[in-house]
C-alpha cells in the first residue's frame, strides 16, 4: 500500500506543477524555425498525472486487500514470528518491483507504470481471494465494550484478532460476487475513464497539433542546429501539417561558387553506439573531405541525419548530450520521423526531401555513420565528372526478391511483387540533385517498404534511370585497398582491434588502406579473389560488370531473357568474316578490309587514326599538314587512314618515306556501295542518292559525319578533324572518349545534354569498334527525314540527342565524356584568338598552360580557315613545337590565300628540315600518388606523370638526314648522373632493335637501343617510350619532418646515319610529402 500512496502524492505534486496541454504549433516561430527544445523536452501532461494518481490509489487499494487476506491466513496458520517474516518479505518483493517498473518505463510515463502495477495487484488479489476462501472467522466473544473501538480499528488494518479458531473447509470456493464488486468493477471503471482521457489527448495531438509538448516561449532563441524538414516533430514522433517548416535554401558551409557542390547525408540515431560513430566519422571520414577554401573545384558539406526521439525516455537520457554535440559541431539534422529501424525508410526519405530543397547543390550522397567514406577519392572523381543530371551510382543489386522470413530484420511482408527494381546498397548512394528532387517532390505520397535502399529503386524505376554499379562500395566485413566505403558495423570485430581510425591513419600515411585490417574475405563482385579464403560466388551471388549483383539462383534466367531497351547491349559483336578473303577483300592490304582491321581486336586499337578530306586538294593548307604531323609527334606508331573524295593516293607519300604509316583511301558513291560501307538500309539509300545530296550547302560536312560514324563502328580507333592538332596525347590508351563543348544559343537547350548547354562535339573521338550507338545515329540521321540545309543535324545534334537518352547506360560500358577544356580549350566563338599574334613570350606561356590540362586545340575551320596563322600566335607555337621537319610540299596559309602566292615556297626551307633533337631543358618529376594526396583536380587527364615525357616535355628527333637518305643505322643512349634510372619500353612494332638494360643507379651506366635500318619514325618510337625513374629513396612518403628537393641529369645521345645529336635534361625531383600529411 505504501508505494501506491507515495505514487499518489508524487502524482498530485506533478499535477499542480505541470503546464496544461499546449498546441505543438506554439513551439515554432513565424519564420518556421523551432522555438525551443520541445523535440527533446516532451513531458507528461496534467491529464497524465491525474490518471497516474487514480491508478496509484487503485494500486494501494488492491495491495491493501491482498495484504489483509494473506495476513489473515498467516495469523491462522503460523505463530507471530513466521508471520512477521512473511509480511516483511512481501514488502521486500512489492516495493522493488514497483520501483523497477517505473525505472524501466521512465518516471515520465507514470500512467503506463501504475496501470501495470495496479493490474498485477488486482490479479494477485483475485488469487488471494480464492486461496483464503477456506478460512472461517470465529470471533472471540470475551472482548469488552471499552475495547470495541480499538479492536475495530486494529481489525480494519490487520484483520481478525489473534484469538481466532482454525477451521478448514473441504474445498476452496471463489466468491465471484466478491471478485466482481471488489476488483473487476473498480478496475473496469478506472480503465474506461483512462481510455477515454487518453483517446481525447491523442485526438488533440494528431488533429489539432498538441501532444504534451512543453512550449518554452517565444523569448527562447531557436537552436541553429535543429532542422526539421516536413513538420513539427515531437518526442512521440507526431507532426502537424498546420505548422510546416520553411525549408533551408542554402548551407553556410557549402561554397556555392565551387565547380561541384556536394552534400553528404550520414544516417545516425539516438543510441550511445551512434554517438561514438559520429565522433569517429568526424575524426576520419570528414578529415578526408576536400579542405574548405583550398580549391574552387569542389565543396562538400555534411549532416548527420537523425529522426525524432523514439520515446520520451530516449529524449530525456540522450537529448542533452545530442543537443550539446550539435551546438558544438553544427552538423546535426533532425527530421520529423520517429527514429527506429522500422522507420528508417521514412527517415531517409525525409532527409532526401530536405536535400531536394537546397539551392546550389549538384550531388547528394547518403551513407551511414559506421562507414569510412573515401571522400578524397570521390571528390576527384566528381570533379572530373563535372555537374551531371540523372546520375545514380552505388553498389547495384538487380532482380532481388523481397525477404519473407520473419526472423530476418529486413523481412518485408508489405511488398507483394517478386523482385525489386534495381537499387543500390545503403552503404553509399550517389545521386545528382535532380534525381533527389525526383525522389522527394513536395506534397507527394510515397510507397514505403522496409528497407530504404530498395525504396530508392522503386521510386527511381519509372524515370528510366538505372544505377551505375561500383563494386568499391561494400557492406560486408571485407577490405579492399580501392574501396570507397568501408563498413565498420558493431556486428563486425576486427581480430586486431583495428577500426576506422587505423584505416584513416594508413591513408594519410600513404600506406595501403587495408594494412592491418582483416582481408580474409573477397569483396562481392570484385574481379579478383586471389589470396582470399573465399570467393563471393560461395555466398550465393552472381555479378554483372554493369548491372551489379544478384542471387546466383536467379542470374541464369535473367541473362537469357530478352532485355528491355535500357538493358539492350550497346556493343555489337565484330563481323566473323576472314580478312583478305574474297568475302572480305583488302582495301588497304594488311591494314584495312571492307569490314575490319587487324588492329581492331588488339591492345593497339587506339593507334588506328582516321581523318576525312572532302574538298579539292588545292584547299589542303599548311595548317593541315602541320596538324597531321602533331599526331605522329606524340605517337610515332600511329597508323593514319585518310578517307578522301579528292586526294590522290600518293598525296602524303613524303611521310611514308620516313616510316610513318599513312594511307589515302578514295571514297565516293560507287566505292562506298561496293565496299558495303553503310550501316543499314537508310544509310545505304542516302549513299544511293549521292548526286541529289551533293547539291546541298552542307553535303561535304555531312559526308564527313557519315564517314566517321562508319569508321568508328566498323574499325574503331581515333577520329580527328583536320583542324584539331594534338598538343598532348591522351595519357590512357584504353579510355574511349568524346569531347564536349557549350552552346551559346538558348534554343539549343532543347537537345543539349543539360541545361548548361553542354553538347557532344564529334571533332575528336576515340572508341573501340562495335558501338551500336554510331550505327543507330547513322540510320536515324541519314534517314528519309534528312535535311541537307541543317548544318549540325547529323553531327553534334545527332550524337548529343542519341547519347542524352542513354547516357548512364553508355557510361556503364566505358563511354567517357571528357570536360570541354580537354579537347576544346577555346569554343567556336573564341577560336579566332588562337591564330592571333600575341606579345613576345605570351603565346608560348599560354600554350604551356593549355597543354597541362588539354590534349588538343580545335580551330573550328569554318571560323578560322580564312584567317592566316600569325607568328607568335598560340597555334603557330604549337605547330612549330611539334613539327616533324620532314621535307614535303607546302600548302596555302589560309582559304583566302592565292594558291599561286609567291610568298609560300613549294618545299619546306632547309632550316625547317635540319636534323635536331627536341627535348625540354628542365623536367619536373611528378608522381601520381603525390599529386593525388595534394588533391590535384582532373589528375587522370594530366600528362608527364610518373616519369613519362608528354606534351611540352616530349623528347624527339625532327628533320631529315643530311645525306638525303631515308634510313640508316641508329643508336639511342640514355644515362643519368645522380642515381636515377631510365627504362625503355620499346614497342613491338619497332623491328631490328637490340636493347641494353636500365640506366643506373650508378653514374655512367646507360640504356642503349640500336636499330639497324631506322627511319625517323623508328627513332622517335624508341625515344617516346623512355620513362624516368627517380632514386628509390625518393619515391615514397617520408617520415622526416623536413625534406629538400633534389636534381638529376638525364643525358640523351642519338647517333643516326653518321649524325650525332646530344641533349641534357635537368630533372627536378620534389621532396617527398611527409607521411603524416
């Protein structure tokens, strides 16, 4: 009885000190900002404490009845001593149980606690009634009148007097009347009152915005850390549509002027484990973010995503700590959804909704607080990617059925269909901002399944966007050195005790990220499982390189079934005909047949180059000769095919005499039809109507488009416009790419890739053979709807429109769109600036800066062919720097020049063909790993890395032998003087050579390579393969606090046909970065 009375008095005190029920809308100010800590400080109302007092009195009543009955039985059966022991034991049981019940449910939930106590006491009292029903009282008649009042009082509290005779009945009988009036009726009456009161309070909370939230008043300033996205979140997780919050438009820690803006949502919770995870995330993953203000290329902001407290107990216990943490770090986002695993999908959707309404954001990433996020790697990739639309990337799953096992926490019985649409694992989602807005549009209903990652697939499926699979994102306990997201869940324990901090230390120290971590298991879908104890197939997975992972039991029928348009193959198998046979005769013997090339299926496929010339030979200008020479200057082994309607086959024989591979192939209506050089019935019909189309104003330009699509589909390789000289060759010979530029016409946005006006410019492309895209473009562009008057309808517009609808699918197969500055550093409106003379020294400086990040300069012949390339212009410097110096005929200086202009010699002057060794005076060794640590943008597009000599660092011989001979014995020698080494990776196509080891590390040793019958192309192929390697002690991170740079001397000697060419390159080796940076 005592605990019940104490509870009554405590409830009464709280009843008079607690505020009345308030509307939750009063906790938000007029701006929609939170006006206090109601989300953390939710407390019981007066009504709760009133009901609590009633149930505590009921508990006291039932426990008193229980004690009276048991005491009567004990006094009858036992003596005084054992009876007292039993009374004390009963209290020792009841009081702690009452306290434990309140502690477990929180003292701030009094109604539930006292209902449980009263219910337990009521049931116990019913049992006591039956147990003591065989005790019959026989009162002592000797009591005197003067003691009657005292005896009545004692009997009321302790039961009958001690002098009671013992009498046993034959059986116990439960008095239903006594149970009904003494227990059931008061319990039912109080229960109905409680139910009505709580239903009324719930009605107020749900439909009128109440819920027992304590309003702190408008004078309390709103906490800046607390953000709600959809409504008012109380401790119980309720929301009020009448009090919607004004959305945030910008983030103070996100630089909206950066080239790429990224927001990272990190799901977390109110548990102690999550608090530790958040602290670890800040000390590891956040420190890998690009430093604020260090670069305008990218800016990254992050927020921890929490829901509303799942209970008042959680709010009371964890709230103050989370509030202090958020005030300190300003990185906590609380949304109006109760925090719990069953509500995770809704919580993440609320996070998407918040991010969707942010301004100045390009990408939104979602990860978890127990993930080590390699944002340093992701940032570089996103900078290279640029701003994109309809971009979705992660570890992709496809054809995964819903789990129906109730023992699995991810079981979903609400999803009725068999497989889920493709989705990405929740460890890391990467979405462009437009897809986030598509996922969470304002005022839209959503279907929610159990798991947030599968929800994302459901919501994005109707858009036609499919995820880009990235196996570097893993959720299992695996560790691979190239991972983007490493999971450190509580269910995983590293044998060494290592965790995210140890992996972070490895990263910043330049060691393998997984050093010291468990690497027994193979990451799912990783291409190699060498040195692992298992293969991911043993876990029941089947992986597709582009679509991602599925269950092995479901992979076979899916792969054999007919695919949808989005899953259709983007590449076509090569023609099975045998080259050089009557079924596929040679067009260029040994190089090009009607349907294939021997180079197409080899690793040297990129060496096959193709250009077009469809105007008279007299229009072949000096700049066009020079543009061809830049191809061989950067890649001496290039094989050039010139498809022309006008040039004779011997037009470029001057280059062939010096070993360069060039073939002029005549094309016309009859040749194209005879060789079956079309890709379908529509393109064939276009060729058959050649004479009609030839009258059009853009025929020759359209014919060039036709030929490049044909060449890339049938043979593959590199296509270049004749007005696109190389200034540096692409660093990766395997990448398949096309360039991009920006349109300045607002009307072009209807067909460009995005709203910024970016379109694909086919002036420079490199692809392997078999891309169905080029066949589809040709058949669509040269169909009966072909318009001869539309200049770009079969060129940039056609290819951009075709790629726009399938961009994500094409990129999954290796289709790369390089940024505009790589191939088009000046757009078509500014192209004339490239041929204009600049003050002395400025042109070369501009060109050197351009060559650091660009591969080519496009002159846009339609805009510049009529202009002379003036001395001291950027283009003049480029053509001069990479000229071969081969004796040849010359061409006009512009389309406006007279072909008989006496100012232009018919052959190159002798000074232009004099033998010389071209090399940089100074070369700076730049290691790719060191630049990656410095977060250098667009690193994959840069040249002269890891000791290679690219662009302006090119080492080559130019000119012709003084004797006039085209070939002679040549020997190339390279040596170092300060411990560096030189490696020659001589291509296999350079025949007749003998090699002599590597130079160094001792001074005086040298690399030698001799060719018996060498031509200019062979000598340059050897020099082009040279790679400098610094001394071994200078290649990795250093533990020393201070390191100084060093220098080496690279000596180059070329002896060829009696001529001796020498050069010295001073190699600067920067100091290694300290291992702790």
